C-alpha cells in the first residue's frame, strides 16, 4: 500500500503547524477540529488566529469536524490533541480506523488518573492499532517549525516498519526524523520534560541566573531519566532528542508554554490567574500530578518534581522550594561502582 494523504486530528498550534508543513510538501491534508464553532471560524477566515495568527490555511487543506470524512481521505492519522481530551476523541475515531492506517501520536503527557502513556490510550480506544502506534516527539517549537527553521524529531514504535513510514512521510529539507523502537522512553521523555520546563521558568522568573538554571536542568535530567528507566525506557533515549533535546528547548524557548507559566510563578503570580489568561493547554501542570504519582509507585526519589508539585498544588512559594532543594542532604553525584547518578 502506498501511504500519502495525511489526516491531522486537532487544529491547535502544533496541529495547524503540521498541517501547513505537510501541505507545503505537496501532500493532501485533512485537518479535523472537534469544536464546530472553531472549524466554522477556520473555514471562514482560513487562518488559526487563536493559536497561529498570520499564517493562512490554503484551500488545498480540507477542514472538517466529521471523523469519517478525515479517515476516508487519509492514509496517515495523526493525533495532535491536548492530553486531557485524547481519550474521548480517540474513542470517537476508533470505529472509523482500520488496521491498514498509520496512526501516530504527537501528544505529550501521562494521564494522571490511569498513568497511561498517550499511545496506550489510543491503543485502548482503537484496538486495531495495538502495538502499531507511532509516537513522535522531540524539540519542536511550533513557531519555529512554521518558519521553516531546521527541526529534528524521533518517531518511535514497537513496529519499526510503521515508524519508518512516518519517518519518510515527515522528513524533508526542514524536518529530519530519526526512528526508535523505544516508544516507552520517547513518550516519557516528551511528557516529563514539561514538568522540568516549569521549574526552569520559575528559575527565570526569580532571576536566579545561569548557574542555578544549569544545575536545575542537569538534576532534572537525572530525575527524568531515572524514573523513565525504571519504567522501561532506555538511558540512551533520555539523552536523545525526546529527552535531553526536548528538555533544552522547553527550558529556554520564549515560546515554551511550560517555561512561560513557570516564569510567571517565579514572579509571584498565582497558578489559577495564569491559567485563566492562557489560551493553550500547559501540559506540564497535569503531568506534574502524574510524575509524582509515578515517583511514589516506583519508589524513585524526585525532589525537583515534588517541589514543583508543592508550588502548583499546595501554594508553596518558589523561594521556599529553592531553599529546601539547596538544604537537602549532601551526597556524591555518582556511584563509583556503577557510574550512575545519585538521586
């Protein structure tokens, strides 16, 4: 079967960016948005003024709110949705997606109730795609991708043939895609880094400087990879694009929603007020709850993640969190006998 046409589920920032990027490559694209008022607005103005202003959506991109219209026209099905609505929307599409479709998740998160990864949620709702889902992750700020700035991603799946098909579909002059069989590590890295990007933003908001931020990111990476490895991810995955690479970009980019939220927290704003004035979903807030539950479940000590949890959910001041992190018991960075990080 020749795979060509692409259906994108979710007309947010990243979903619209992917639609425009793929369409520029001469590929047939269908863009689905579940909210009828939004799809009507997109059809009328041919521009996502809410999430991606200034970038016209050409007439060659089909806009729809009908699941079957997308699946009938698409060989690839890309889920590009906020994690909190993925399950419901995947369930709607489940009966329309057969086993021949190539299904990929671009959603980054871990469900705080079930502690499922996004591919696990899709598999549950679309049984024909078990062990076939491709997870795409990596350092990919949408506003840079839309400008054609070089970007690298990783496509991971238990089915390497499917991962390679997605790799070829997405790769071009502006995007380079690698493949991986470690879908667990790729998804966890992409999800967990959002928590630590909030921490980096707090560091910026408190004007703590580069020494503190470098140390924070290094220790964040240690926590992220430790939990990820215990959960079945590979260490080399967390040092790659979907782990360290994604952590870097979300910790430093002015367009990172998670870093920006953290910066406002560091300046003294309250979480509810920040979220009330934020259009896009800040995944790190929800994932903080997930990562701390996983920390308990797997017995992994994660002081940075828990301090972020205290700031977000217990109204702890960032200053007190910083002091508590600095006053922790002193220890060696590595165990000589195994050469692994202390936690």
